[in-house]
DNA sequence: TATGAATGAGTCTTCATTCAT
DNA sequence: TATGAATGAAGACTCATTCAT
C-alpha cells in the first residue's frame, strides 16, 4: 500500500477485446465484493482470483497490483450506484412531497451501504496512507456533493449556504446508514431516528418555518 | 508443538513498579501514536518498539500481542480525552449561551480528532473483523452517547427523543471534525459550515422556535 | 487480527499432478530426513525448504505446518518400511529355520533404524506433548504388534500369552537395533548379543524345550 | 543445544557456602522436575527459575546454560536413584527367591520412570545432537550395566555372556516400565506381561532348566 | 493469453542470555 | 550476591507478485 507514482507499467493491458473486457469486469466485481465484505487486509489476491474464476497470474495482466483492483472496483461501484442514485434523487425530489421521497432515498442509501460493509470503513484509513485511494475518495465525495446542490436548485429549493448544508445533510444520511448497517443499537428507536433526520434535513433545506 | 491452550496471560506482567508503569505507558503512547498515524496494518511491532526506544521482546512482556497494544492505547486515549471532554461539556453547557459553548466544544473535538488521524477510520474496519476492537468501540460510543443526554437534562434541556437527537448531533460533530481534519475542502466555507451545524444542533435540542 | 476460526486446510493443496506429487514427496523426504537426523527442534522450516531445493513458501502449500511435515514423513516411512517388513516376516517365518530367518529380520530392522536416527527418540517425547504425533505412534505400534501374532499363528506357532510375548520380543528387537545404531558399545560382543536375543525370542515363542 | 566444548566460564561458581549449595540444589531439583515433566523444549529457563523461587539471573551464576541444568539434574537423579537401586538389588538378589525379588525391582523401576516422564524420551534425541547429553547417557548406562554383572556374580549367578544378557534383561525392564508408564495398552494383560518378562530374565540368567 | 506453482521478503512472536540496579 | 527487566537473534508462517510452462 506504499504510495508509488510509477506510471502504469506497459504490461498492464487496457483490454480491447470483448472477452478481455468481460474478464477484467469479472475480476473487478469479484474483487470489490470480497474487499468490501472482508476488508482490504483480510482479502488476498488469491481469494480474489478464485472468486473471479481466473488464475492469480492473469489478475496482474489487468491490474498493476492489489490496490489497483480496489480503485477499479470503487470506480465501478460509484458508476453503478451513484449515477442511478442521482437520477432517482433528481426524479423524485420536489417540494410538495419532500419528506416522503427523502425517506425513499434514505432506504436506497442503506442498501448501498450494505454492499460496502467493512470496506467502507477501511477506506478512510487507506485514504490516509495511500494517495490513490485518497484521490478516489475526494473525487467521489465531490461528485456527489457538487451535484446535489444543482439538483436541489433545479427543483426550486434555494437557501443560502447550500453547499455546506448539503454536506451536512449528506453526512447525516451517511451516519444513519452506517448506524443501521453496522452498529444496530437496541436502545435506539430507528423509526424515531429516521424521522428526526428527515426533520433535520427539512430544517436545513427548507428552513424551520416549513418544518413540521 | 504445544497442544495446550493455556492462557499465556500468566506471563503478561501488570506493572506495579513506577518504572514499569512508565515503560508500559511509553510503549502504549508510542504504539498508539504510530498506529493512529500509519494504521494498524502499516505499523509493525518493531516500529512500535523502536519508537518507544525498547526492544521488541519487552513489548511482549507488557502486551499479549500487537492488538493488545492497540486496545490499551485506545483505552488510554479515551480516558485521557473523553473524561475531560464530558467535564468540559458538563461545565459549559447551559441554555443562555448554548451556541457559544457548543462552539468551544466543537473546537475541542477537532483537537481530539487530530490525535486519532488515520486510526480513527481503520478502527471501524477493525471493529468489523475483530471482536475485541468491536467491544472497545461499542463501549466507547455507549459511554459517550449515554452520558450526554443526562448532562443535557441536568441543564434543563428536555425534548422528546433525546437519545436519538443526541446521536444525530454527536455524529454531526464527528463528521465536522472529520471533514476539517482529514479532508479539507477548499470549496467549503468552514465558518459557515460550523454555524450551520450549530444551528442544526440548536434546532434539534431546543426546537425551531429558538433557532435564529 | 483475524477472529475467524476457519480451517486453513482449504488452502493446503492435495497434489494431483505428477509434478506436484513429486514435489510434495521431495519435501517430505528431505524434511523427514533432516527431522530424523537433527531432531524436530533443531530443524527449521528453512532448512527443510533448502534441503528440498524449494522456497519456504511452497512448503506451506503442501503442508499445514512444520508438524504436518513430520507426520507426513512418518507416514511415508512407515509405508515404505513397515509393509515390506511384514511381508518379509510373513514370507520367511517358519518353524524349521526359525532362528535363521529371525536373524535376517533383525538385520532388516537395523537398516530401518538407521533411517530414523535421532527422530526415533524424540518422537517419544513429541508423542507425550502432541496429540497428533501420539496418534501416529499409537497407530504405528498397534499396526505392527497386532499383525505379528497373526503371522506367527498362521505359521503354526501357537503359545499362550502370544500378545504379551510378541510385545516383549518386539521391544527386544527394537532395543537391539537401537543399541547397534545409536550407542555402539565396544565392551559388547554384538554377535553374542544377537545370539542371546534370538535365543530369548526362541524361548518365548517356542518354549524352552526348543531352545538350544 | 549446539555442541560447544568451551570450558566452563570462570564466572560459573562452584558453590562453597552452605546456602549457595542449597540454592544450586534447589534449582537443579526444580529444573530437572520441570524438564522431566514437560520436556526440554517445552520448559523455559524462566519456568525453572520460578519453580525454584529464584531469579532468572542467578541461575546463570550456577549453571553455564540451560543444558547445564539438565546435565546436573540428570547427575543428581542418577545419584539419588541409581545408587539405592543397586543397593536394593545387591541386597535382595539371591538364587532362592530370584523371581520374587526381581518383581520388587521391577516395581521399583516403574516408580523411577514416573519421575522422568517425557524427558526420558527426549533424552535420547538430545543425546544424538548433543555430546554432553550423550556423554551422560553413556556414563549412566555403563555404570548400571557394568555393576549388575558383578552383583549377579557375587550372588553366585554365573552364566556365559553375562554382560550381554544383563543388557538384554535391563532393556526388557526398561521397556516394561516404559509401556506401563507411558503407553498403557488396554489389550495387554500387565500381570501376564510382567510374568513373561520375569520368566525371560530367569531364562537368561539361570538357564532354561531352571525356568518354571 | 492463461495458469497456478513458486518465490522470498516481511511479520509476529519466543526465549536463552545479559546487565543495570 | 541477587533481581528480573531488557535484549535481539531466530523461527514459523503469510502473501503480493513473478515466471516457467
């Protein structure tokens, strides 16, 4: 996980053939799944190769190293998941039934988190020690947080400090998912928890006068 | 070749002498610092021993294994930081100048996070795969989140769903610290960000009618 | 940091290919030879790998751990040596020239012991502290001592307390080999020693009236 | 356990003071007991020091190294046990009630073996890889096996090849003890086993015409 | 291209021995 | 003398990466 800025070796093939593309995709998918499930350091490259039904050797034809699988997988996940998320958000958001659809989005997010599992956490640590992972994280967060304000605006929501508020709302949703998925707390009433979050987001984006 | 499952903890010395205590503390401090800075898997026991200016062997007189250093370090950090935090909170919180002191607390929290650095993240991942780390996390979170409502109540703050609200507020503060310390974002106005968070917490704990 | 107790035996390859089998055999042979020559605790896995002209890593593809090499080696030795021993015994034993063939068997046994060398002893100690080694020893001893009475009976030798007598005879042979191989004693006349043992076995199995 | 022929360092004290002698004895006793119980490689010097209620450091004032404790312990055991054994043998042995007293001696031997336990086995291996241990073994065996013929002769037992016969008888007794103590075998009738051994010894030392 | 066996540096951990007090 | 904390070399085992086939 040492940071090297070496250019991708020539021997890493950017697959052109259909079959090759499919294989790279298969490795990426199997890889990111394992990585997310068991964490970076508890997953071996042999595990990944096995899960993808390929040889260990071939993995290194498509990926520079283990970390490269991670980055590719994260890219894939963000494309697969973030784009539709934003589309859903775009489609459903409007002032009249804000809360209702925000609740749908919360549920959507929870599903998203279940996929990440342990990786989700480790990513933060990885990001600190590895510039590539960090770069991904920054890019990912930005792409989400930058898009959301525009969507809101395009739906007539317009409050000061939108960028900061979206950030806060986004983190709140993140935490909600996180709590639900990873640390279920029997002392917590999750229905209430969700309502309070929605109320808070409402307060942030629509102002207290609209808050119920 | 041993077939016995005898606990090795017999040989772990719980230091009684002043010098021993100091040494265990020195190892713990050096250890947790490295662990926090570089992450669990990027820190070797040799690193820790070197940082503490001791031999590798002596580390294993005071700690069962590498993980034990982590847990001890976390315990130390939480004692060093959480108790004073709660004291500060207890002392400063009151209705009249709620926002002002909450702001102090935010700043206090930021300092706290700087200490944790990357460990803070990895901990989450570790907690998923390791019962001991998980146990620590649960204990730690509980001790904080359970204490805060009582402090609030003792200061006259009394709203429904206190537990859930405190949780939300706490996470919000966490995220704030995290953003500030780990992912400084030049597009973000941190003064505004902080004010919005305080406003949100105000809304949660005092209701919208008090919100400015 | 793993907390799972998943068997690692998944990753131990039971070689199917000819080359792999040959390699496992090579490691086993090199391993058991070193183990026998220098003893379990004086032989490192690196020694074994070097002697087998392989890397340390590959050893752990074929064997679970160091002990597994020992057990495999012992199995190999016992297959290589015990089966033919019994066959020889079966074939040669008959009343008319009992002593003559018993003498052949003694010599055969001596060769067998030369292979074991120091391991032969340490095995006893290992058996006390390790259930796997103990299991092997018990199995091995039993297989020999249980078979011999049947062979004797099938050759017309039938005396009371056969099981106990065989045991005594067997141990006597063991000791003879042991003395000859490991503790040559210049005060001892080995021709006489051998004759006395044969006479004793004769006495045990055929009764004193046949003893010359 | 490497074989070095270095002269005992000057710093090894040959204790002259009464207290020192007692301390060396205490270490030797505690040491050999542990060594016998758990085996050489499963006993640490710290274990020994603890069992003797002394510091680890002081051990190295009295003993050159770990092996030295073993040798000293073995010397002590052989003095403590072999001398009285021979005395008993000397006293009891006579033609008239040969079998009866030989049985006593067998029982005496069994007790002796219980003390040794696992060490007894490991010793053989140690002897192969270490000249000092080997020297002890040779000396020990010789002292026994050389003395016994003389005792026998002095009791009127006089047969050809006495030395070899004693050897065989001695080993037989050894094996008997060993079987009884370490590998109790439920298929074996130990009363019969003992009788057969006695009969065999009788045959060896007195000739078949006396055998019952 | 593909395979998966092979490599070997790197990790945690132990323990005989030493040495500051 | 005595202590027991400290040392550090050495060993078992892992796994990202390479390479012969």
